[in-house]
């Protein structure tokens, strides 16, 4: 978890740097740089918040793109419950 979070925080710093550099530009380049920098910062902090929520006790039952391993193991609600080729349940 620490490596992914560190990468996201580093990308937020890069987004701030892009915002800072964009402020010295003129017209269209300034606007584009501010939009790109803001998007980088927002996505980075959203990723950090998602990672923190996923590892917290409240986030165990939700899906988050940052979640790489389901804590429920084989009974994970996000994986297919039936092997391919077998049909079960009510029809």
C-alpha cells in the first residue's frame, strides 16, 4: 500500500508544479496547464482517499479501483462465484 500511496502523493506534487508553471504562461497555454494540473491533483487525492478508505475498517465491503486483493478470498463478491462451464442456482 505504501508504494502506491507515495506515488499518488508524488503525482499530486507534480500536479501542483504544473499549476505553478502554467501561471507564468500566456492565454491558452495557461488555461490548459491549469486544467491539467487541477485534474492531476484531484485524481491523485481521490486515489489516496480511496486507498485509505479501502484499508480502513469501513471500506472492507466496497469496491475501489485501488483494491488489488479481495479480503474475502475465494468468497469475494467481485469475482465470479461459479467456475466456467457450470451453471447452478435457480433457472
